[in-house]
C-alpha cells in the first residue's frame, strides 16, 4: 500500500511535469505562429497540458482536498474540480480519436465505402500535395458524412500528400465564394477540379483531373444569337463559366465566320442556343474539327417563341416597280433579288432571324430588323451595310418607312415604338422611343406621312390577346392624335386608305375593321375564324383586300362582300406565311413563308410570278447531325404531364425517377444514384430523336428522358398559340409519342469524337444553375468531363449492383394486417403483460 | 484485481436487482407500449414507401425518427425513478453504509435501464425481420441501424440517470432529463443562428444526433462517434456519482 502511494505520488508529479512541458510547447508554437492558434504543435501542446493537469489532480484527489478549508467546502471544491477535470479528460480523449481519425468499419454487405485498388494505387503514387475542400451546408450533413468517409481513406493511403477540409458556405461565404454547395473542389496549386457527386468514381476522377493539371479549353461559338457568358444572373451563362472554372475548363468565345476553323487547342466547343442558322462554312469547320477526334456540346431551343431554326423565309418586300425584292430569313441573312428572281446580294451581319425587311420609298436603301435586337440599313444596290440604328430595340415586330421617305418607324412586342429622321442620318426623333400600353405588332403611315398608326395586342411573348388599342400620333412632333381601345383580338396588320381618312385593319382571328381616323368610329366584320390565324393583310390597286392565312393560303377578297365564299384563293405555299407586303403602287405583292420560299404575285394573276429560294430552309448543322451522327433535333415542344403536377407547367420537363436517366452513362449515372436522386429541370425543351440504326461506329445513348409513357409525355409539333397545352392536344398522328429524349450523347469509335446534344439551352442558364438542389450543374459538368477528358477517366467497377427492394410487396389486405398487428397487437401485448404483472402482484399481497 | 472483481460483483448485484425491479412497476409497460406504438406508426409509414418502390428498404428512417423524437421522452421516463426514489424514500442513506461505492450504484442502475432498453430495441428488431422476410435489405445496414439506436439510447439514459440524481421528485427528474436531451440533441441549431465556421464545427461535434448519422445512414462505424457516445456515458455517470456522493457530506 505504501509502495503504491509513492508510485502514485511520483506519477502525479510526472503528470504535472508533462503538463508543464505541454504548456511550454503550446506557448512556443503560439509565439512562432505570431499568436495564431492554428498549427498542430499548439494543439498538441494544449492537449498535453490538459492531460497533465488532469492526471495531477485525478491521481490523488485527497491531496487537493487538504488544500481547501472547511469540510463541506473541501468536498464541494474537490467535486467541482474533479468533474471539470474529468470532462476535460474525456473531451481530449475524444479529440485525439477524432484527430487520429481511425479507419471506419463498414458494416454494409457490399462494403460500399471500400476504396478500389485503382484509387489506392493512385493515392500511393501521389508526388505533389493535393488538397480537397468540401462545401456542404447544414442541410447537407449527410452528404458531408459520406464525403468524409471517402476522403478520410484517401488521406490514409496518400502518405500525407492528400489533405481535406469542409467549409459550410452559409457560415463562411468568403471562403466559399465561387464554389457551389454540395461539391468538393480538389486543388493542386492553381489547378482545380470539382466533383459534384460524392462517390468514389467522381472523387477519383476529379483527383485524376487535378493531377493531369492541363486546363482544358472550351470554345463558346458565337454569331447566331447564342447565350452569352457576359450576361450574369438571369438568362445568361455567367454561372457556367464559374462551374467550368472549377472543373478546370477555360471558356473562350469563337466566331467561326471570322476564324474559319476551330483552333487546334480546343478540347471542346459549345453551341448554346443558336437563334439563327449556321452558314455552310461553319458546319464544315465543325465537322472537320470533330473528325479530329474532338468533342462538342450542342444545345438547341424549340423553334417556338422567338428561337428559330426552321422558320424558312420570315420577311419580304418589293420595291415600287417590282425590279427589286428583298427577303429576310431565319438563317440570319437578308437577300436582295432582281426582277427576274436572281439573287443579287446577301446581306450578312444579323445574328438571329431577320424578322422584317423594307425598301425605302426611293428604293435605294433597305432596312432590316432582327431578333438579335438590331436594325440595320443597307445599300440596296451593293448590299453593303450603311448604318446600324440606335434606340430602344427589343423584340422588333415590324418596321416601316413613311411614303415620303422622311421617317422610319419600328414597333416591338415590348410595347415600344421608335421613329428615326431618315434625312438627318437616321437620328431618333426627339419624342422617340414612344412607350405604349400594348405589345405592338404593326405600324402604318398615312399616305402623306403626317400620321403614324400603331397597334398590336396580346402578350410580350407573342401570344394573341382579346383586346387591343389603336394609337395615332403626329409624325413630326409625336403629339397624341387619337387613342382608341378596341375589344377585338390582336391587330396584326393595317393599311390607310388612299385618301388617308380610314385605317383598315385585320385581326389575328380574322376580323376586318375600318377605323375613321378623325372620329375614331369603328366598324368591324368577321370574315375568318380564329383557327385561320391571319398573319398579313393589304389593299391592292383594284381595291380588293388580300389576306395571308396561317395554312399558307392567300385570299383575295372583294371589299363589299360579306362572306368569304367569293374569295380567290391562291394556294402555293406549303407552310405558314409570315409576311405579306403590297408594293407601293398596289399592283403586286410579295409573301414570305415557313416553307423556305418567298413568292411575288401580280394582281389579277392566279399563279405566282416569281419564286425565290435561296435561304437555307433547313439548317446545315441539323443535317450534319442527322447524317453523321444519326441524331435528329425534332421541331417540337416537349410536354410532360407528370412534371406539371410537380412544377405547375407541362412544358417544363423535370426528372423524377432514376429510370428517366441512362443509368449506364457516366454522365447521368451519378445523378440517378445520388441520394436523394438529383433532378434536372428543363425550361421549354424540344425532343431529340436517335436513328434506329445510327451510322457505322457511332454509339448513341439517350441520357435524359421524359417521365411517363404514351399520352403522358410527348413532343408537341403544333403547340396552341396561346401556350395553354391540354392532355387532349396529344395527336398520335403528328406528335412524337413519349417517353422522349431531352439529351443524347454520341461517340464515334473510329474518330473518337464525342458529342452531347440537348433539346434546350435554358437549363444551363444562371437561374437554373444557382438552384443547388437541382442536378443541372452536375449534368453539365459530367457532360463536359465526359466530352473533354476521356483519356484521363478511370472507370471503377460498380460495386452496388442489384437494387434493394421489397420483392414480395404487401397487397391490399396484407397492408391492413400489418397495421393491425404493428399498431395494436405489439403495443397491446406489452400493455397486457403489464396488466398481468400488476394483477398477480395484487393477488399475492 | 480483487477490487475489480468486487466492483463487477457489486455491479451485477445492483444491475440484476434494478432490472427485475423495472418489470414489476407499470412504468416500463406503459413506456414500452408507447414506444412500440409510435415505432409502428413510423415503420408502417416508411414501409409503405418501400412497398411502392420509392426507396430502398432499411430501418434508417424509422430509427432516425425514434432517435430524433421518441427517445427524448422514453429515456428520461425509464430513468426518472432510479436515483430520485432512493433519495425520496431515504434509502440512499443505506447505500452510503453498504459495502458498495457510489459509482457502482449509479452505473449499475444505468446498466439496468440500458438493459431494459435493449429489450425495447430487440422488439423493434421485429420490423427488421419483417423487411428481411418480404425483401432484400442490406443486413449489414440493418445491424448498423439498430446499433446506432442502441448506442444513442445508452448515452441518453446516462443523461437521464444524471437528471434523476439531481432531485427526489421523479417528475422533476423527467422534465430535467427531457430538457437536457433536447439541448444536447439540437445544439447544432446554434450553428444555424450564429454564422461562424468554428462554432458550427464545435457544436456539430457536441451534438448527440450528428454522431449517429454515419451509422444509421451509411452503415459505417466511425470510431470517433463510438468514442463520443462512450464519452457522454462516462461524463454523465461521473457527474451523477459526484452528485450522489455530495449528499453524503451535505446532510
């Protein structure tokens, strides 16, 4: 006993001495690190100090007791001090275990968290320091735990070369400034690579990418109204360059019309939502580039609602004597033709659909308006651009010169009109722009040019409305002459009478209206129905009225006829007519159609005088994808009714089931297997079809598909103009039955080229990328990783084969039985047991 | 060696006495029936999800529900009587003269409560067997689920015993126990309120439930978590011993 006491006493003092040494180490470390408590020596010092002090007190509590005075006080003091020491002791023990971080024990049957040999070899061979930072917020602790289980083992096998930490982006926004929550960023010096899905496959490949170090180069194709990286925070791609930056990809713009070919250093080109067609030379450049075994990502938006890849010829005008014709196409060009139908010049410059074209009254200049939000003036003889106009130019619908040639006016669906002074070098009039109260679709000048009429209706997105307003302004001053609201459908076209006293107008749903310019008195007459969708209207020299209808027919209508039975019907166009314009003398008119042609008609003739074909009706890029890859980008809008139940709109497909992903593709497999499954949200999208028998050596896979089967999702080829899609709109004859693919990847085994085609570009815009719960960013990063770093990718064996399910599900009555047994019998049995025990004990008493 | 043997003997005597005492009082049956009832509601809800193929069958969600909510009440309900009753009836004076040490009394009582709870956990094991019968859950994950529940229960019961040692009133002991458990379980909310990385890290480490996540969600034993649970048990056992011992010199 005595011996033991001595030993204990000795141990106490050794402990105190250790504690003292620990304090010295900690003090020294603090001095060396200029007071920052952030290095391991200060931690170790603190630990040894606490352990030493605790040992000193705990080894002989009575010695301490002696120092306190009063019996109770002694006990209390001892008790408190001992408790503090004990808690500190336990805390330090825990901290040591936590810091040492022993290998976890995996209880799962398939050892899900066991590193594969490939990863272990990679880690053992690490020569440079690699650091990983996991960004997880408080709601993502489960993912963080999972990441911790993996990264801990990475660290363990790396001989100290690999370190990692976790940062909560909500708590520490500064440190997480360009990282998305839920991702792990690997860094080696300046090199970075991001894993957005926590599993071994993704983590190891991010490690490989950061080790190979070479920043990959992606080119963003421009010149067709594509999305831009400069547009941050809404409908642009500002966020994507950040996402790519974290994946070690740099993004540069590339205009193929200027550069002629894709630079050799390109690993990837991205075509993000073009709004006009590609020139043949551009498609040749892309084809040559891909044949070198490179990669490309395409995103195409549906043709409806502004974007256009198959709109054909959109606009046309004819000069006073019919010797010159101009057309504007969805290929982004305007073309000049002579009276014999020969193309004289191609006006290149616009980057989107050329929505309207007009000759100046003297025929010397041409004005063109485009969805690229520019209006340009060209020399009508040479085809050279003269100037580009300044003003509030958004969603321009129509432009018009005044008959005296002094003014040019534009109207837009943004409810704004502009008027320019032509003689004064196209400077805007002092009152321009004019802000009005309805989306403007049409503009007309009175014959003397003194009065400007503006009208339209409906919504900014182009859907028709059931009320409209006609505005009359004095051209010289902008003074308001008359404003008249009308309870009719949108006015799509109007024309002044020769005396300028009445304004005749046509509505979208086929009503002909006459409007007294001085009194505002209106008369209207219904000629056609809403289904006919009137798109153009004019007054011919013989006083007859000409209408262009949605089915591609032209109706010549006698002004005094009350029915349309006597109409002369000209049927040559096979697609919707976008523009109908009558020449200044009223003796001829020109029409532009979706069928890819423009036609010139003489009054009194029943066949067209000229057919103008030259605009690229079908996009060469599309035919390239079809011929070389077997991929068709369908001209439709994807409708997904199950998604509508979740997000409220059938045209926003959202993935809800893992089976909607291709679970064998490295692009979508991680999304399907994430817990919870990562959802991808597409804004209005078009479907992508794959050939049954793709070209030789090409392998295609449908990455993302719509929910539901036939009738629940489909590719709608003829969406109603008001945008209100009903389940009954599905037409098996013309629509593409679901499930339809929204994204397709393709690989050519011979050339090693890879492409991914998306039926949407909005899914990559900032609004959807910033939503951290969606998998949109993951989809893009995975696609880019697959496209551009194929030689680096390590394919790990998938261990978690076999899906765990209830293979004998409960049916009807069995479920009820489960409820009865578990809710009543089990608790009831326990309660009964209690009652029996209570009763027996009562009996015994 | 002899002292250790004696301590073990004392622990066994106290444990078996207290364990059998549990089953003659109605409390354990009421708590047990409640535990099974709420557990069954949770299980049948989650089972309907498995049944329709919405998620993989396992006990993760049921155990998570029991741990985040039900345990907070059942643990103090089981332990409230343990020390309070001795103090109230004055029998703790006898303990002081008996040849047992304070810590043996406290730990023995706590082990008895944990033993009762082991029975509870085994009863919920019926759900696991049911899953194995109707489907193919990962048996390793099932074991991890129950291990997580069992470890957390042990730590929570230690807190309950500590609460019971504070007062002679069982109701007060219950309320203090529930309060302490809520505090320890939801401590990490502090990290939501104050935006500071270090504070977030520290409170996450201190919070009871976060140490259960890897076990019940991933099916992996992180030995730091086990150390944490053992640490919590020993701290509250130590504190309860100190409180009980203080009655010796306070009176």
